[in-house]
C-alpha cells in the first residue's frame, strides 16, 4: 500500500461511480469540504452539489463530512446537506476518521475517503485502511501552507491526469 497514492484520481466528486463503489463493498463516504465539495471560503451551495448529495444518499451510501476547518461555515454546511460533521479533524491523523466511522456505524475498510489533498485526505484514508479518492481542487485559493504542499503533490503525482468528463463550473471560481 503506497500511502501517497490515491486509489482513484478524478476530476471532481461528480465523476465518482457511486454504484461501482457500492458493488465493491463501500458503504460510506468520508468527505472533505474545502476545495473538494465546495471552493474554499464559499458558503453558497450550488444546485449541482445538492443534486449530487441526494444521489449519494439514494445510492445507499452513508456520508460524514471530515474537515480540518473549524469555522461556523462548515457547521452550517453540514446542517444544510444533512450530514454529520467531524470538524477540527487534524488530518491526516486517523482520530477524526475513526470518529466518523463510529458515527456512521461502518468499518474503515468499507469507507472511501474523498478529498483534494494527498497529505491530508489520501494519507489519512490510507492510514485507516479506507479506499481513497482524490479530486482536483475546486479553487486555486488556499492557505499558504496548503499551496506549498500542492507543489509537493504535483511532484508526487508526476503529471497524473484526473479521470472524468470535462469539468463544468459547478460553483468553481473562474480563475
């Protein structure tokens, strides 16, 4: 198991094969928020995201939001989407992921961790034995230390191409 190699690398969450995950024995998604399902520092939930979350629930997958963010906006988002939240996650440490699996009543190996960063989401998911799905970040705006880590990610990913159809704006800033 390579700790910094996502099991799937996709253009965005809309490219996730939900039925395929269920067929492979995945029961739950542990979803990052910032730059994974919403651009960083965005509060407005686009209709496409609401439709996708309904599709996730309809597929039978359980969901928990797992975020290093602790600001009020992530709590408001969790309520709006109707998903439990583990904030201040301190990813990649496994404690928040384990908390999320307990809340959902699932084993880590039956979860897929979905996020936009190798050093938090993918590494954390691998540490608990979950499947990992990395998506392209929804925004170029990020914290200074994250921007630095993105340079390292680019070297590790060595030009890997994300799978999925052409990305639409879906609430993404047009940079």
